[in-house]
């Protein structure tokens, strides 16, 4: 049986690209905005493009915040992509300080100048510590010389360094490229647009299981 994965549709995600990438990985993806289906998903992906404030408002308007919290507490795999990753944190500072999902302690702040904003294009990611590796995570098998595709003006800053699985250097500005806390993952880049490396990440998520 193809692995099942649910993609949250709240009107602000690259859902078509995500669904195509998941199908290319051999998955049986389903797209939903139904709260009960979000809470009961075997694996959940929260994609997103746009502003933090708007994303949280759309989740709230569709009564999806509590179902996402419920899923996160089950131990089943969860992946936030781009804005979806940013909303995993406690607060965001786009258009004022706004509460996020609070799944991981930390804040989302604007990328600092004078570098070009937004950060758009292919860039490398690397483990934050020389002794850390990606074995047993969604980054397993992703080479450190491989590049992934970014489009963003804000970046996540988790409170705990242990929640940063990979980081990226953008013209001297370092930020969290992948975050993790238990079954919860977030990618600032777009795995669905990152070629073989991105498909490997999604395939690793599909292999993950939870309670």
C-alpha cells in the first residue's frame, strides 16, 4: 500500500506542487481543510506561502489550529514547509508580533540587511554542529554539498539550539533551515521544488511512523 499523507489546505500553500512531489515519491496524498481529517492524519504536511499574520488567521478561520495541535501530540510525523515551518514557532514579527502555533519555542524575524531581500534561489544546508549528523531524520541521505530552493524574507530562530537540525548561510547571515522537535519537522526551503534532495526529504517523511 502507498504511504498515506495528508496536506493541509488553508488557501496559502503550494499545494499542487506538494501533491505532485508526494505522488512522485510513491505516496497516496490527500488534500483537506476538514479539522477531523487533520487531527487523524497518519502523516501531516502544513505548506505555506505568504505572511505569518495571514497564515495564522486562515488557520484560525478554518478551525484548524486545535486539530494541528492534536496531531502534533500523537507522535505521528508532521512537516511544516516555508510559512508552515514559521508558524510552528511561538511568535512571528511580520506586521507586528503575532502568536504562532507554539509547537516549538522561538520567534520568526526579518532577515537582516544589507543582503538582498527576499532570499530567493538555491543554497546549501549543513548540520549546525561538526559532530551532528542526519541519520534517522528526514535529512538522512541528503548530501551536505547538495542545494535546496529558498524563497523567504523572514527566518525562524528557535530558542533551543537543539531544535535546529540544519542551518543555512545567506551571504553571512545564518538561519535555521530545518527545525526538529521529536516528530515535528519544519523546512524553511521548499522540498517540493528542490529536485532529488527535496524528494529524498519527502520520501524520508513517508517512511517515518509514529504512535
